[in-house]
């Protein structure tokens, strides 16, 4: 029965904010609202958008952790564990 055959879905990493929003809308349930910005990276307790705006990250729940972003010691420890 062909209806039982799994198909592979390929998600291409987004190149623009519009691509990011489109990819999100097509692949993530709308259980929680989405803010109209695209986070490009984080460091410590700060988040940065693709246009360079800096935000203080107050979110420490909903599938996130309160350890900050890009902590060198934590990144090193996780990398070492993953390589074992």
C-alpha cells in the first residue's frame, strides 16, 4: 500500500528573514505565538536579531534552558560528551 510509505521531507536552511518565517509557519504548530523578529544568535543573556538589534532574553521556559547562550564552558562540556 503506497499510502503507508514514508516520504522524506527536506528542510532547507533559510537564507532570509522571510524564508525563516515561511519555514516556521510551514513546520511548527501554532501552539504559541511568534514575535515579529528573527533571532540570529545569542550570547550570555542577550539575543540578537538579524538586523543587529539586541534584546535581553527573559525566557527560561518552554523547551529552553536558563543557562544562557553560547557559554564557552557549557559548549565545551557538551561537545566533549557528544564526541565520546
